[in-house]
C-alpha cells in the first residue's frame, strides 16, 4: 500500500528552547518532498521528529494511523529514516552486513533465512551502486560510500515512507545525480520520500514539493516554482540570486557575485 504522510502541529522543545515550531504539512504517496533552509534552521530536527526519534508534541500519521501508537517493528516496516551518518555502527561490519540490518523488521525471528531477504538486500545494493563493495568493511569506505550504505539500508527496509537526511552530502557529482535519480524513481514507484537537501538546484531538479524551514518554523510549503523564488531565497538565505527556467521547465538558481 502506498502511503500518505500527514503531519499536524509537530513541535519540539529542548532545554527551554523551541527547536521546531508547529509544523503542518501533507506528503502524498508518489511524491518527493525536499526539506531546505539555512544552516541551523531545523531541517534535520523536522525529519527526526517525523521519524519519531524525538519527544515531540503533535501527530504524525501514515494513511491515518498514528505512528506514535505503532509498535517499533510495525513502524520500521512503514517508515525508514536514513541518518546523515551513523557513528554507532560497527566499522568492522561489511557493507552487506550493514544493509542486511534493514531486514530486521521483516524477519519472523533471528533464524529467518528466507531467500527473499537476500533478494531485497541485493536489490538495495544495486540501487545504491554498492554491489561491488558489498564485502568491504565500513572502515575502508569513503564518507560518500558510507552515505550510500545508509541509503541502501533504508531501501532494504521496504517501507512506503522514506526519510533521508542529506542523502547527497559528500557525494561527487556523478553519485549525487545517481542518488537524486534513485529518489525520483522511488517516488514515481509510489513511495513517499522526504529528503533534507542543501543544494537548492537539487531540490528544484527532483522535488515535487519543497518545505522551507527557517528559525525552527516551517515558513513555506509548496511546489518548487512557488517556493524557490529570488525574494524567498534573499529573505531566508541572505543571498541574491538569479533564477532562469531551463528547457525542462524547472528553475535553475545562480548566486549573484
């Protein structure tokens, strides 16, 4: 079943500081939402709040079901969160062993060796372009390759909702573009994808919707053509830009020197 993600009045406070202020939005099945905003605005906080990793107020629903009331295993079957990096993972693990962790919510028990798990892991490794590196240990990988390993782990969970924190960070141009195309394919196949992106042109290129965060507030939510305007970028990023429409109909953003 494809999923609609509905977020209502999501708030998070820590040490008397409001780190996320009353976020409201709906991400539909088959859509890719880019979360953008200046450094420290609250992008990762929003993503972690949606994932249920923070003690928040407000509600997150998947197809009407409250994620806060789901047992952990059920939530892991319906929503995957891919961190920007996971320093808690043992560097001695191989890439395949890391990706295999994404199957835990689908295994009937610790001894479940159904061939379906290997097929899903192989597909995730192929999608992330890691099949040739699957027997390498994490300690031998570059930061960009490690990032792709986390993405493959998220794919192996086979969830309808996929949350990605900075999926293109530390990737070269080739792998960043492959990752953006993969995100687009996943959304086109029916997944609900949310991704924190720093590059506004990446957001313009691949996203159906853009969520703009500034100073812990969701200040705008809508299609890239409506959100990525020179006025908004100047207001929230403090940078003057020129925006042109490319032949594909999507905006291209250039900083003014």
